[in-house]
C-alpha cells in the first residue's frame, strides 16, 4: 500500500483548519480535489478520519493517530528541501510576522540580511500582536514569526529567542517621583496598553489587579509606536519594552518609573508552522538570532 504525500498533506491541513475549503485554499487546489484525496486516504487505510459534530469536523481516533505521522512526514520533507537543495538560493515570497518592538528595532537589519543571503527575495511582513501572529502561523498564513509569550498551538513550533525587559515608562512632564511610585500614583494616570489578549495588556491589568478597585484609566491602542509617542507627550504612562526606549532615556525625554514590584522578563520566541515546507526557514531563523543579538533586542 502506497500513500501519496499530497493526500497526507491535504489531510494535515484539513485536520488543522477543520475545513476542506480552507485546506484547499491553503494548498491552492480545488475543494473537490481535497475531498478526493481524503476519501482515497480513508479507502486505502480502511478507516474514517473525520466525523461531523454540530457542523464541525472532528478527527476520529484513527485520524488523531495519523495526524502525528502526517506532521512528521511534512517535517521530513521540509528537512529534505532545506538540506539537499542548499545550492539553490532563490527564495519564494517569505511571509514574516513580527511584534511591534522587533519591527522597530530589528526589522530593517533583518531585511538587509535577507537581501544579502537571498538576492531579490520578496518579503511580506506583518506587524501585529503575538496572539494574532500565532493564530496566523497556526492557520498557515505566515511562514515564520517573532513572538512574545504567545498562546500555545499544537501545530506551531516555538524556539526561545531570548528575554526582554519591560518597565513602566512616563514623560518627565508628568512630574512623577524619581523614587518609588506607588500603585495608587500609577492609577491616577491615564494608562496605555495594547488590546487584550496581548501580553502587555495582561501585564498591565495583572500588575494593578490588587488596587484596580480605585479605578483603572486603561486606554488601548494597537500600535506600540503610537503608545510611545503618547507617553513621550505626557498624555499617559505605559509598560513598554526597555530596548525601544534607549534613545529617549539618553536624551531625558522619558523616565523609567521605579515600582515596588519588579516586572518579569518577557520571553521572545521564533515561531514556525510545523507543516510549513519552506526550505529556507532554518537560515531565516539564524538571521533573526543574528540581528537580535547585534542590536541587543533580548537580554
């Protein structure tokens, strides 16, 4: 009995996306083609791989077992592409997702590195929160991403890139003390954070949970750069990655607030979809590490 790789690949993406149509779009084939491949696979194996429950596709126990094999085979195919075809330096459009802080500090250097290694490479860069980037990785919409404490997805592989320090930041215009700033003093300010369920949102609300009964003036904004501008102008305060603020701290336009509780370091990861077959991903991952180290993105 010979199982076709295309059938296993189709099965893998149907199992991940829970939709024949979504898997067809991902593989750039027709929906009937995916249906045929799955039916052929079931006939060859003599088992049912999916059942429908409340209009949703659910894997059978045999389907769950096959999913692990399919994932391994796709990973092997990716390794073959990566290790055998190393002389071919051409790279198709690479879909890269990065969090705001990495985009501000590292993205220009990463694009330069990619130009050197893959001349003429086309890059589709997405800047978003870790949760949204992780979802896009899981759905196969991104090839690789830099994330900060992302949610868990079964089909997303995470490699630790390093750890980022974050601090409460304010403009000197607000006249906040250089000594310890109490939670009550923080709560008297307008506070900016990225939208839930982002890491900075969770950090902010978690830090002030015990005293938030006094009133939390939390304002959300999906752009870290805009939040930084608002903080610099004295409009409010925020928890921000320290690496973003070296220039402003040096020029004295902002201050790092001292608080009774030290904020924990935030883990940064390189994420990839386990089913993605892009042979250059190991090289791109190395470039991300090189750029991150060169500018001190992580500690």
